[in-house]
C-alpha cells in the first residue's frame, strides 16, 4: 500500500529561531493525530536544516532538504552534497522544484544527475515536475509531464522507485491562488501512474506516492486528497502556518 504524505516546503522563509519554533509546533500537533500510513515532512532552508532535524528527531515529523548538488565535493560555491545532508541527519531531498527549474536553470539532464547522486547515497527523493500555463492552454500538458519524467527518471531500475516520491506541480497554480480542480489533479495523477506502469510495471506504478503541489489550502485539501490517485500534497505557503498545515494534515 502506497503511503499518504504531506510535505511542507518552507522555501526561503523563516530564520533559525522561527524554524525551530515551527517544527516544534508541527511536531506537537502531529503527535495528537493518530496518523495511519501517513508521513509528515518539512523542508527548511539550509541554514536551519541541522537544528530542525535535531528538533524533529524522535517525533513523527521528518525533515527534507530543498535541493542538493550532484557532485560529491569540489569547487561549487554555495552548493551542498548528498553526503553533507546525510551528515546532519537529513535523508530526504526535494529535486526539480519549478522554482529551481525557472530561476536557476535546472534542466532535466541536471536533475537526472542529481537523482542518481541522491540514490547512490540511499536518499529518498521528492521529485517535482509539471507544466506551465502555456502548456496547459495549448493542450500540451500531458506531453510535457511525460517528457520531464522520461528525461530524469526513466533511466532508473524499477527497484530504485522505492526511494522516489513524485510531486506534480501545475506551475500555473503555484503561489497564484489558482488551483487545479480536483478533477484536473486526478486526471493528471492517473495519467502519471499509467505511463509509469507502461514504462516499468504495475507494481511500481501502484506503490509510488504521487503528491499534488499547487496552492493546497485547508479549504480545498480534503476534496483534492479524496481523489484515488492523489496521495497527498507538497505544500508551500500554507505550510508556514502551523494551524493551516495541521488542517491540511487532518484532511488526509
């Protein structure tokens, strides 16, 4: 049975004290929930990562990094490696977020190398992908999504997928207040599961968790999460408010 997951991407928000305070509040609220087959993950900035991971240790909250480099070490100013993340107790990493693709020029080829590096270090990956508004309007969204998955993940062996979590992000619905309808989310998630089954096998497709990432709020989470192929969410802005985040966790 695939896992339900609610992951909070804090992006470039919260200083160290704010991050420690928020993870403590999230852990406290999650402790009160009887979560069954559900994981809660938060992704703070690099400067807060070690302290947040330490605060989360022993709780029901897991901690992820927002990015990593594909190299083991070297002259890559401002970057961190998989080994560095693991050394501070972090074993999950978000890769391919639309903001990394748009603002920092990350290509499918770069992401394939990052995926390989993470898997070599036995890390779990939340892999993000999705279409922009022009692709959706032109009806090209299915082709774009399939291409992103093919270029970055289809070279993997089927056994590697146990360390992959997918996060579908309709880019036009991130930070805009727009949200794909539950029906649109389900349609894309079902399509994703089908093409994975076609490329690999039914077992891989049925066991991979596919999260929806696009302006999930307390007032729409339950309807989105209620769709059969939506296994949770990668949450942005709402993850910065412990009450909103708790409501989204409750919705799953």
